[in-house]
C-alpha cells in the first residue's frame, strides 16, 4: 500500500528522499507491505497508515488517506483536487467520485474512519477488489459522513475500467486514449461516441460440460427446448475441455470459466479434474449448482488447495419452504441445503446461495434471506429471465432501465455448448445466430463474428431475440 502524508494529490513521479518538504513538488510516499491482501487486512493497514507520525519534525502527521490502485494510469489531477476540497470543506469521513470510469480518482478517508471500519470488515476475508472500501462502508453507510463528486455524464452502465490489470482493459484504455480520452473531461465525451470500442476480449466463458441435471426446474427453458434434463447422458471429454481452457486463456489473457451452462456440473464423472484443469490454465472458475450430487471429499480437497480463492460457488435454492421448493425445483432440498452449508463453511466469501425472484416466491424471499443470513451465508436474489419471451413472464416487477443500451453479455460473454458451438447469446435458444464452433475454428474468429450484432446494438437496433430480451443490463464479469 502506498499513501500520501500531505494534502496534495499525488501525480506520477519519484521522490528524492533528502528533498526539503517545502520544495517537494508532490506528497512524500510511504509503503505498507503484506504478503496477502484481504479486505480485513486492507482495513488493518489503513489503521496503521492513519497512525503513522511525520518522518521529521517538519512533516505533520497524516491528515488524510488517499486510496487508489497502482495500475490506474490516468488518475485525474483536477478530479482529485476537487474531491479533496470537497472532503476538506465538509470535514467528511469518506469521499469518492461517482459516474466516471473506474480508475480516474482516488477515494479519500479521514484518519478517524479506519478504526470505525474494523467491525464491518472483521469477517471479510475475501480478496481486495476495486470497490472493497465502498462495499465495507455500504454495510452501514448512514453511520458515516460521505461526500460524492458526480460525473457530468453518468457512465456507470458502461462499466469502463481505465486500468492495466488485464489485456482487455489495456486494449480498451489505449483505444479510448487514441480517440482523445486522455483525462476525465475528455473521456466523458469520448466514451458515449465510441461505444464500439467497448467490445474487446470476452471475460466470461459459460461452458456446457454436461446436458444432465437432477432437476427439471419450472423456470428453466432447457426442458422445453431439449427435453427433460434428467435424461441427459452427454459429457464433454476432459482432454477436449483442457485444450479449450488453454486456448481461452491464450486468447483472452484472463477469464472466468463457468461450468454450469445447461447442466449440473457435479454430474460430470471427472468434475474434479475439470475444475483443476480450468484453474491450471489460469482462469477463475464459477460453479453454479443445484447442490445435488457432490462428493464431500472432493469439496474438502478443493477447499484445501492453494487455488481456493479462484473458485466461486453459487447454490441455486430458490425457496426455504419445502412445498414451494418442490414446486419450483423438484426433489432434493435436504441434500441441496446440506451442500450449501458445507460450501459456505469451506469457501466462505466465495460462496453464495441464490433465489430467482418470481411471482411464485416473491412473498417468501424475506424468509429465505433471513434464514440463510442468520446462518452466516451470503444471499443473491437473482432476476427472473424469460429468455427473450421464450418462457412466460413471471417476474414480479420490471427492473429494466428506461433507456435501452448495448447488451453487457454481448460485450463480455462467450457461451460454449457441449458440441463446441457458440451462440451469440445464451438466451438465443433457437440458435438463430451462431458465431461458430470453437472445436473447429479459431476462438478469435468465432468471437469476432459477434461484432456485427454489437454494431447494431450501438446504433440502437435490437434484432431477433434481442428485441424481447431484458437481460442486457445484468452484470456477470
């Protein structure tokens, strides 16, 4: 962790250690090192930073903490200065900018706030993320004096990160820079006019490794499209999956590989080897499961391996009431809930329990949340998906934005079916628009086939199933 112990926002450069304070062009820097960073350790480090004295009698103690990431190449001096003035004027505890792309401004903390954050972070052992500080504070945000500097153009739904952490973000940042987006002011002009540049490399690869599932859920389109998934008998071979994972990482640089597209991953006879193969390729792994069919020994082995932090679990439960569970999902609730508890114990903050919000369970969701929250589990309430009106509309409320914009999944997701075919979208169950086959073609070529549809989205055209789909604003990775 680097932090400044003066009230001057820090531009790029190096410090001469012996330089007199009054001659320094920017703030003196100090470093706190940790072998591993979690959200709890981050708050502990902020507490340490806030208490450090000046390095000499000429230097005052730390007045405020400017928190940012070292891979943000375009920290904006004007936003930083304005944010500091706002923070200082109103004696705020926490100040941040909102509506800008990620990576243009620091977060500013009073030296008094880290101690107050510790009770909120004491059980947060998950890795530090870009929004970790805000997420910690958000748990009890009314307890803090918060100030916000708003962007003149709200770019949040574009989810642009001006950072050098991935090949994807580097490419996008360089292309926006070449288009004239060199600082916050210009980026607010350039991004709305250059949204074609925001589809670069895919980030999420949901892969169908089996067509079998122990349940035929009432809201799943697969039974209607392909028949009862409980009759599925097909599995992706291990060697084929291993080769695909290597090619994905070679192409995208980083990725989240999902093992749950139209099938229960626990049913694959070599599921442990598949998970390890995806990890070995260098990806993060998302496993969305019914919670039925898992080998407890395998789960415990995976939890004990060094790559544990790169495995994410979602257990689909949908209801606590046995009768409602049976109506929505079928049999198996006892085993599913036992697995959910076991995964929560083993994987902690990398495990979530999910309920899809529908008219049928709307009145039961509070009970569902309270039950699992009391057990220390994380809960996700998922939006219902009609698959572009392929299924009846069962969502209790329309949450879609007032104005349509290009689909997030089209920009970031590349679904792969068990035969290697790649539909442009997971929701296009009729496969009316197939990009290609990754078992027969170059992945880059298959991905590029989606550019034509993205051009239409950017121009305000939403053909085929896109016209009836409201998944465009939902965020995966």
